[in-house]
């Protein structure tokens, strides 16, 4: 990933970290750090990525831990169906499984309350040629063991969804 960072952002991780240290990022919020990195024109994905890596490197968060303390698991899948169909199938399955929708912007984003006081956040994008992708974050998990359980659960659920939709 280190080579990709330089290729996509013009600097390697250590150079970004030095800039952030000089700015005092260790005492700032996640959002402030992302905002600062965004001023360099590197795009939101890279700003988020570098912020999380910086926070981990400086001991501000553990792997899969949100800056506020909770943990999150992520999963994603690309499926050979239009984004509208993927959104519809994913959200219907999640509601059937017990999700309580908080906000939804079809076919782009969806947020819901899940079991045990946890939350789900899903984003959907068209990849062109009749393909689309879902990226899911299962948030407010209790710790590392819960992260591993959630990752396994969502890998299985997303694989089953892909199989069903691509038949």
C-alpha cells in the first residue's frame, strides 16, 4: 500500500504523518484531520485512509477502533447487477433480519440500528457495465472478538446475496 499512497497522493505515509504532526493532528478530531488532508486535493477516500493510519500509528486508536472508542467491522462485495437492484436486495434482507432503518438515500446510502445497540452503514456505487458495489460498516461493536464475528457474518451474508442476485 505504501507505493500506492505515494502514487495516488504525491507523498508517502511518513511524509503525510510529518505534516500532520507539525499541524498538531494528534490533538485534533478525526473530522478535523480528514478536513486538513482534503485541503491537499487528495480525495476523501485517501484523506480517510491516511487519517486512520495516522491515528493508529500515533496510538490514538486500535485496529478497527473508532476514535470515540467503539469498534467497527467492514465488508464489501461487487455484484453483477445494477446498483438499484443491489440496494433493494441488501436493504430488504437487512430489514428482514431485524435492522431498523435510521436514514436512507436510495440507491446510495443506508443506515440502520442493528442488534445489541450496534449500527450498520452501507454505501452503494455503480461500477458500470451492470455491476455495482456495496461497502458496509458494522459500528459500535464491543471489541476485537465482536469485530471478527461481524466480519465473518457479513462476508457470508454478502457472498450469499451475490450468489442469489447473479443466478
